């Protein structure tokens, strides 16, 4: 198949071109993000390959359908960027990469936790300035702390296992409880209980209409003072204004985010020569207890390899009109 590959970065091109010779597909690597203006670049292709911030809303899907493209492969796990009702109405076939390396994201969540708990982001800068003072660097142990995990799918499960390894008490909230996690000592409870009992809270549920702003003024007020909040899932799970308020009042003691509500116009780009117009991320960056990474939790060699393998497998199944193993189906959203 001829595939229009949107939002291409060098690491995507590298990981895909290594594997393409084993598959019979032809890729056009396009730098622009997929939106209504750029959708025309897909003309003449059989399928579109898209990433997290590509637009697959109603107008773009209608444009792709006009171009006679009804196959989409997402090279990511989350699919909140797709209007599933329109895709269903127009007869699109859409596949994703359900679990490429849950450990990559879970380990990144811990990279954020450990940097914040031991202030290594501060020591890195200090030591480079020949400042070996320890003033202001007092951290805390993870062993013995209570960690709350919201969403215990593939990534949440990997996260729980790491947390148990650190000697934490692990609490969890999910619509579906995992037997495996219960057996190894994870305690499921209501969201309210988890929020009030966890010193560290990590978000691993998908973004759906029901989880948008799951972290809001009300849920923040239920958390213990000085809580550490970690989000490596999707930005809009957190109401950013409420998080800023929580940081100012010291209710939130630490915030580690790899995803941001308004990341679409910022992340995956080098804006070092530009003036940031987004007041909220600018404010977040002023807090000493906030650590932001630009949606890099997935970015390991192992994950990139798996993303390419599964995406090429998805294209193979589409090309051969086989039942699609990783198809996204229209489900009632929670
Ligand atoms: P998954 O589908 O395996 O697990 C999601 C879990 O969330 C499921 O157990 C589901 O039951 C649960 N869930 C759904 N709605 C919920 C709700 N309202 N409350 C509590 N739990 C709920 O997905 P995954 O592979 O573990 O990925 C989780 C999320 O991580 C993805 O949706 C994606 O947004 C994000 N992600 C981020 C990166 C990154 O680079 N930062 C990479 C991959 C995935």
C-alpha cells in the first residue's frame, strides 16, 4: 500500500525505514501535522499513518474520504484524536498500536517521580555551575509511601509493578480490576478513597469525555496537602488552571507532566527562538516543583521498534483484507 506518513520526525523515519524492506508498503514521509489544510497531501495514497496530535476530526475524515482514503494506522496507543462516530459513519478502518512498550511510559513516570522527589533536576544545574551545596535539596524516600494509580491497563500495570518494587503501598482505581495486580498486592478502591489516601498519584487512564478534567478543583481538594501528581497519559486529564491554583496554594507539592492540555501547538517542535504565547505552560515552568517533558515517555529504542513492527503488521492485514487484530471499534465512551 502507499502510505502518507504525517508528522514525521527523524526517529520515526529511522525506525520505519529499518523495517520497511521486510514489508511491501511504500511510505511518503511528510513533516506537516495532519489537519484540514494538509490532508490534501494524502491524495494518491491508500492509507494515512498518524500520530497523537494529528487531527482526525470530522472535517479531516470527510476530506480523506473524498480522496478515497478509508484506512488509517495510528502509530500510538491513545485514539482520543479520532472522531469515532464520523469514522464509523464513513466506513473507515482504523488500527492502532495497543501496547508497544508499556514499560517505556511507566519508567518515564518514575523518572519524573524520582527527579521531583530527589530534586535531581536542580542538582544537575547546580553542579554544572560548580555549586555543590546541598541547601534546598532535601528529598523523600519512596519506600513506605502510598502511591495511587488511576487506570491499570498495560501502562498502569507496569507502573504498579515498579512502585511495588520500590516498597510503596499501591492503591488503584479502574473500571475493570486486574486479578494479576490484586494477587501481587495492589489494593483497588473508589476514586474518592484513592485521592484522599495517596501521597503520589499517577494517571494512566485514557482521555475520554468522561475523564476530561478528572483532576479538577474538586478532586484536587480531596488530595492530601503536598501531594505529588504525575501525568504521562493525556494532557486534558488535568484542568491546567486548577493545577496552577493547587500549586500556588501548596496543595500540590510536586507536579510531573509529560503531556499538557494545550500541547498541540508546542510539543514535538523546537521553539527555542520563539516567544511562547501560552500563558499556562509559561506559568507552570516558573514553579521549582514542576517538571515538564514534551511527550517523550514513549521514546525508547524498544518502543519505536515495536511501534514500527505493529504498524506495518496492521497495514499488512489491511492490504490483505484480513480481520484486523488492532482495529479501533466504536464503543460507548465512559
Ligand atoms: P490501556 O487501554 O491498556 O489501559 C487503560 C486503562 O484505563 C484500562 O484498564 C481502562 O479500564 C482504564 N480506564 C478507562 N476509563 C477509565 C476511567 N474513567 N477511570 C479509571 N480507569 C479507566 O492503555 P495503556 O496502554 O495503559 O495507555 C494508557 C494511556 O497512556 C493511553 O490512553 C494514552 O493516552 C497514554 N499514553 C501516553 C504515552 C506517552 O508517550 N506519554 C504513550 C502511550 C500511551
